[in-house]
């Protein structure tokens, strides 16, 4: 298991919808562990596979009660919403209030292909929605109103990390090409 580099805003992999996992094997279990170790080292509350350059529908999370993961998630969201601070490891040092559903029921699979249902409110619901967005090529700044998004883009352009060229290497996960 290895701590991986986290891809930053501007890397095309962050805007590309990830493909569903169809093989639950040792490589997938290594990916799940790499995601968890990278998330904890960052530190962060969640990390999706595209954020480390692997275009598969997998994410890890830690809402304070322990580390978990979900593969091929589908979400059922409450109509009730919450508005609160949100950041992203791919957009360092950027935090904006973001509207999310207050409650989520997420269905998917664990690393062994067994069905999993994850239910949560507030912080866990926010994490699950944020990470699932990554799997769809959506960033939290896409959910901001026009004025807040404009401010976010200004801060991104002024950041030290903006414009860093993504690295290109071969991924050991399903023969995926990493950008």
C-alpha cells in the first residue's frame, strides 16, 4: 500500500466520469487501501479514486467514526438540505459553504463485491455526496452560486498550486492510463 499523489484542479481526470468497477480482485483491494492511506496522510474526510488518477467508481471516507469505502455508489438523497463549509483535497486551502442534501442512503459494494448500504446525515451525508460527485467528474465548486464560484475561481488562479502540470504514468489498476 502506498500514499499516492493527489491530483489538483485542472487535471482532466477530475472532470472525467469514472467507470464502474466490474472486477473485485486483489488490485481493487490495493486501490482501496491506497485511497485510505492517502486520505489519512493528507489528512482528509474522503478521497475518490479519480483524485489519485484512477478512473474507477471507488471512494474512501472517514467521518470520525472510522475509515470506510464504497464502490459503484448510487445515492438516494433527502429533500431536506443543509448548507455548510466544504473543501477538497484537489483544491487545497479552499473552503466555501455548499448546499447538500441533509440525509443520504448510499448503496454499493465493498472491496469483495458484497452489497453495502451506507446511511448518514449531516457530515457523513456531505462526504458521500462530495465523493460521489468526484466519480461523476463534478467538483464542489460546481455547486456554488455564481458569485461564490467566481470568488472560488479567483482564489484558485491566485493559489501557488494552480497550473501545475499533471504527471503521466501507467496505473497498476485495471490497466488504466493515468493523466
